[in-house]
């Protein structure tokens, strides 16, 4: 249930509305926008049946929210959510590109990659220290050493860092180094992990699971938000289908569907979606045209020698070309880029 308040509702009226709802055993969530304020009610709505909500001073309208996700729903928010990352914001006017190697392989390679992507307009550095690999025999990441390298390179370049957390036992450690915590596709429905990252005050980059519906993704975001962390960025990274021409099937339509359903920022990962270097640019352009707030792109100094995802990683000149091709699309979409 959401309660839309009258324009100019006073703080006392707002408190009173919340008290009435909470007295029935429901939780309230206030979203204050420039033009309207919304009180979201979470819990057993049947208990509000007997409360004459429209007669409470300050209440203008009452709507039922039939969707299973509440905090993540666009209905629950007065305006779109923006999330700070370094000195930029996700979910605003700017289309934000976050780039870097699939895995942090060492100090030098991360530093040169960060400098190159920074110079070409990336606003965040992404690199995995803990890697979820399909095979236990593949490179698993440098672990804490990788996190230290990420933090050092942030110091040197000023780029905020995004890295994956795979396990509830690592949340505190990863959060002590990273500016944004990535939840990978394979963990999108790891509910204990979602709960744990919901308890830390670090923005979360939530990647869509390979077999997850849009609703599953929004419910996963709801897990994080229901623990008190409202800063969730959703990422479309392709899903598994019967198609074999690409690594995954990029669900382009999920982007405008998500933008309609939720107030959270939505980014796209063209690297994992297509699985091939040659598809990164066309999928990026399509994502921007479909309304994505940002891109997550794998970049490596020498993709041929990458320990993971080399076939889908761009080298520096290719990243530069991507950013140059992106600009007219970003402008046509009425957005800006660095
Ligand atoms: C990654 O970002 O390198 C990664 C492993 O992504 P995903 O979880 O989407 O497969
Ligand atoms: Mn990867």
C-alpha cells in the first residue's frame, strides 16, 4: 500500500500518518521528492482495512501495490534513485561507464588499465579479486591481495572501485576496500548474501542471474533494500536461452521494463552478454538507446593473455573506439557522458 500525501504536508502530519500505520503493525517507508511525498506501507495490508486512511490529515490518495516487490517498486518512490560513485552519480543524467579487467591479475596491469580507461571516460574501475569460476581448476582470483591492489590503484587514479563479493564471510572484508559491492549472476539468489550486503552501507551492483526473470531480479534487490541498504544498481548481463550464437542472450527489453518497474538505476554488461569483443560496441549502443544508466565493460591491456574472459575483453584502443562511438548515441538519448 502507498499513501500519497497532499502537497505541503507538514512534518507533524507525516509523523501522524506513520504512527497510525505502524500502530497496525506495518512498517512505513517515506520517500520525499521535490514534488510529492509517499509513505510506503509494508506488511499485512488487511489490517489497514478498518483504518479510514483518506480521513487522516495530509493524505491525498491511497493505492494498493500489487507487485511482490515494494521498496524496489517505482510506485514506492517519489522520484528515481541516484547513487553516488566517486564524484559521479548513477541514475542521473550521465551515462556512467565502469570498466576494468575481469580479474585483478596484478598491480601493474590494474594500474595501466585504470589509467587507460580513466583517460577515455570511465568513471569507475571494476576488477574481480574473488572470482566465481565454473571450474574449480580455473584461476580463482588474488583474494585479499587483489582488494589491496584495487585500493592502491584507487589512490593513484581517483577512480572508485567495484568488486565482487561471493560469500557472506567476505562481506566485511570486501566492503572495507570497495566503493561498490558486486553480486554476481551466480549469486543473485543467494539470499543470505543479499541479506548480508543489505546490512552494510555500501552501494550494491546486483547482476541478473542467468535464469532469473525480471521479477526475480527485483525481489533480489528487495532483499538488500529490506535490510536497510537502499543503494542498489541493477545489471542486465544476458540470460541463458536455447541460442548458442552468443555466450548469453542479451535481454535488451529488460532494460526499459526495469526502468518502468523500478526507481533504481539500471546498467548493462555487454561483455558477459555477448561473450565476444566484437559484440561489445553494438550491445553498448543498444543498451544506451534502450535507456541504460550505465555500462560495465571488461578491458584488459592484452586480452590474449587474460586469466579470465579474454575473448570478451577490449584492449585500450578498442575501449577508446567504444567510447567515441557511444557519444552520439548518448547525446541522442538526451543524456551526457564524461
Ligand atoms: C564478472 O563480472 O566478471 C562476472 C563473473 O559476471 P557474472 O556474474 O555476470 O557472470
Ligand atoms: Mn568476467
